[in-house]
């Protein structure tokens, strides 16, 4: 089977629009929209190929970019290995130098355009934030303090997505808490994922569900429609494969480093391990385990979407 290595770009402007182009009649998958880029030539790095392709195709010069996601896609006898980059600043005005139709499209409207299957993980990545708060354990006797701290954390860390984790609560109590958390999230335009059995979504209209590794194993297909987000906890290749089987939107890969809650755990993945799993995931991957905002550059360099954290994104009130 032939392998083709490609570098492609999600070019994002200040209006949160992405530059896309339509494949021409003479090309495979003619009429589909795509993210600009092309083949990585022998002796080129992925970043060098990206710069050359954008210069040749669009007439622009990259000022800054970072890895976004790596995707492997097989069709017939060809395997595409695509390194997608996010380009936020550039020189010049992009246009179709090869006669291709182009457009600036808001991220929220990208789903209205037909893309090749290999491009679909990028749509997921562009819709997801670079930080995900996982809430710490909560006591039913102290939910008021919990909600106040959550609201403070949302503001302090500019959060737009959280996962409500409360494994010690009975399901009925969890649902009651989730309703209060959802009301708070709606006030601040934050998406809420429940960390519970998907049936909880029948009672709490959250934005999606996270499956821990135990629940992940119990499903052989996606447990609900693609209108809601589905994430999965992955610690090894078997769980990554299972996440792919149920078409999870993104994964949380852990533990990357030792954490304050598990300081003696010796089976941390390290950055090399995380990078390897993130590239195999074929979907956005968050690094979990001892993460803080200062780790974002390392996560991006390793091919990850961003960080998932408890302590690193939880703003406790300071006491005198």
C-alpha cells in the first residue's frame, strides 16, 4: 500500500473564519471543499512543506503556526498521513492562484460544506477549546461553594467547556447537581459534559457525555446521536481503538505526568507516549495528568488539542 504524506492548514483570521478551497473538476473528489496544502516532498519537514504549499497555492507567507492534529486515512490502496496545522498570522491576502474557488467561512458554518472524510477530524478540532476543566469531587453539603468556585474558574481561565465528575454521588444526586451546573454553564455560554452513564442525558440536557474507561468498554457503537459531544478516557492503544469504534468526538489521554492526587504512580506516559497516542487517535486528544496552561505549547507540539485538568483549572478562593 502506498503512503502519501501531506501538510495542510486551517488558516484562521481574527473574525474566527477559516479559509477553505474547493477541489477542481480534474481532481479526485472534485467539488469537495478542503483545507489548503499538499504533498510533503522528500527532504522537507512538514512545516517546510506547509510554507511552500501556501505560498504556491494561495500567495501567502506564514508568520506563525502550530500543529493542530495528525490524521491517517486509508482509501483503496493509498494511505494518507496528513499533518494539519493551525495558521493564525500570515503575510499577504490568500486567493486561489491555481484557479480554485476559495472562501472564508466561520467555524460554526463549516459543517454546511462537504469535505473529504480525511478532513473531518479537523472540523472537530476547530470546534473544541484548548482547555477542559474536570471538576473535583463535591459534597452535597457544600454545593453552594462548589458552584461559586466553578463560576470563578470559568471567568479566571476563560473556560468554554467543562466535565462534571462526581463518582461518589448516586445517580439521582448527580443529576440534581448536573442541573444546577448546567444552569450556570448556560449563563456563561459554556458546554457541559456529564461524566456518567449516557442515560443521564435523558434527564439533564447537557451538551454531551464523557465515558470513563470502564463505561467505554461497555459500548460497541456510539450511544447517542452526533448532535451531542462524546469523549472517552484512553490510557492505551486498546482504548483508543474502542474510542474509534464508537466514533468518539475526542479523547482524554492519561496520565501524561504524575499528578498531585497520584504522586506515586509510575506508569505515566511522558510526552513521547502522549505524542504517539495522540497521532494514533485520529481525533482531537487532550493531555490529562498534572497539566496546567503552561503545558499548552508542549501539548500542541505533541499533536494534542489542549489540556484537561482539575487542579490546574480550578480557582479556589484564597483565605486569609
